[in-house]
C-alpha cells in the first residue's frame, strides 16, 4: 500500500497499453473464449490471500495474461446476441474510466462541493429527450442497476399508491402532518388497516425480474398474474383484465399492449400503470416511416405512472445501468427516504432542487452511473442513436427474412412464417428453431461453439427455441449477416455429416 504516484502512473500506462491492444484487435472479436483458456484462467487464480502483495506490475500481468483470455466478448463483439447485451460506445468507455479515477459518491446532492448530481440530472433529462418523454410529467427519475432494481422501485411506488388510497385517512402519524404509508407502518399493518387481504400484479409474459421484485417487496411471486391472450401472449385479454380489476384491490403492471388498449384501459379503470421498458422503450426514439410499426408499440407509454429501462442494453453504456422514471415523485421519497440522518441533509431544499438519489432509490451508495450516459448522449446525440437503432433493426429484420426463407429453420412466432408484413414488426429480437427436433436440442450449443456468434436458448409454446438479440453499437448489416449465414450453414453441414457417419 506504499505505491508512489509515479508507480501508479506507470501501472496506469501499462494497463492502457494492454487495453489498447485488446480494443485494436480486428473484428469480429471472438464471442467466447476457448475452454482451455477458461481452465487455465481458473487454475491461475489465487486461492488464498497472499501474506505479501505481488505488486502492481505482476498483478496487471496476471489480469491481462491469465484472466482476460478466460472472459467472453459479450461487449466487444458485435456478434454476441445473447441476453440483449449491448456494448460500450467509445464515449461511454472513456467516461467510465473517469468514474473509476474520480470515484464520486453521487448519492447525496452537494451542489457546493461537486457537480456529480447535476450531471446525472442532465443525463436523465437528455434520456427523456431521446425517448420523447415529457420532462414535467416524469419528475421522479433516477439511475438504477438495471431491470430488477427498477421494477422494485416501480412496484414499491404502486404498492404505496394503492394502499394509501385504501388506508384509513383519519389515522395519521404522531405529528399529525402525514398520512399513513407502507414506508411508515410496514406492509402487514398497512394491509390490515386498509382492509386488503391480497395484492395482485396483472401483466403479460412477465419477466423473471418482475417476479423477483414482487418477492423482495413482500407482495409475492404468486401475486404476479399473466393476463395475456392465449393466441397472442404479449397482448392483454381485456375481458379477463377487467374481471380481475373489478375486485378493486389489484396492482397492475401492463407490459405490452396495443395503443388502443392502453388508452382504453387508463380511461375506463384507473389503476397504477408500471411499464418494464427494458430495451423496448428505445423504440420510441425511432422516427422513420419504415419503422412506424416498431415504434407504435411504445408510443403510448406516456400514459404510464412509471417506466423503467436498461441503459446497458441499447444505449450501450457499461454494466450496470438502468433508469426509472415516475410521475409520482412524492411516492418514491416516502418509500426510500433516509429518516433521522442529519448528516445526509444537504440543506438544498426547494422546488427546483435536485433530490439526493439516496432518497429516491434503493442504494445509499453507488457509482457515478450517469457520467457514461451523459458522455455518450453528448457525443452522438439524437441522430447518432437513431442511426444505431436503425442499423440494429435492419440487421434483425434481414436475419428474420433469411431464416423464414430457409428450408431447415422456422421463424417464431408461428404467425410470422411466410408473412409479408413480418419484418415490419420485428425490433431487435429474432426467435427461431430448427425444423428437426433432434437438431433443435443442440442448436444453441452448436452455434455458440463456433465462437463467431453467440445466441441464447429459450422456450416458445413449450418448445426449445433460439434467440438472436441485436444490441451492439458496432452492428454492420453486410458483415454480420454473412457471419450468421456462415455459422448456421456450418452447423447444418456438420450435423448432416454426423447423421451420415452414424448411419
């Protein structure tokens, strides 16, 4: 721990040299490391704390020469199509290095001591601009780690909103200046006083993070009710939805509905509407006529009470970075405030003051997530992100056309097959499966074994399927489509040869 400034500078220079070498490697960057590299990297790891430190230079050598070869190319490769994993733009990468170098605690608004919270506020404002949201409507906003924490925020605000509506208003706290709330009383006492014996979260094809959020908040995974149509599980069964809502004790979480349905829903039955935007919310940034069908799926999110999204997906900033927008900023403060902590009171109150992030989110401590967001939005602007999204959409649609025309693969959902309008509704995700079930069982592993591209496995209608999710800023239609075709044709060739040899 006695390194001098010169030694630190030398170590930084050495690390930069290695980093430049990695970044300057020619595309395509391998999606997966060799298994031998993973084994070697694992064997090289220390198993116990050394009594004497190995020194900076030796540690850096270990990181670069031993550990890096065992890591995947999920961010560096434009052909990593698993888990909707975005890359990192050059501007965001530079800013993230500054985040580590300056290591700000951004959770308390200290306007006379650091500009960190102001930078994050401006980054969130620019993000609202990119997604065509009203600044004045979504005054509650903060950065999160991603979908899970964002959904926890959204469901917590919904839980608070619903129970406050039902709580006995005559009972206030001892000071007599605030209504009862879950944040003050706890979930069990609030439900008891409100006369509520259950809460339900109504949604369509719920993401696993939503069920996890329900569990964390004490609402329970079993309370998440799928209300999708059997023939189109992403769209609400409005009759079933209205029947469930008639119980008047439901917490609703619409995810994907048509424009007409969401508007009718909000006009007829007022409930709190939370939208897990994930990557789909970025469709709002598309403005071209040819993308009108894709963009229409997200255009009425203005009706929502809260919207979440993952910046580490299509915004292409480093993990971990999500965002949360809410029209009920007072609810977030009631739930997430830090009471009785005088040292956290900045004294910067007022209607135009930036709230301390620790009072509107889960964490009391976190990284300066907003700086990479600010940097990348400044560097590329609206036009740059529209270009990026359009390249991603065009590539995904080209892959879908190739698969749909192939004799050995089926595009999913089934109603897409042979449809002349199929590609008009595809955003960045392509679902497909092999027509031969025997090949389908090993299709994902065969594709990924190439290390030229990576896909994730999933299920559709109870059957195995493969998913290509396009999210990297480096996508190139001509280069990457050729890679997809080469890998899939190579898989088919190898599989057929294996059948011939087996017979």
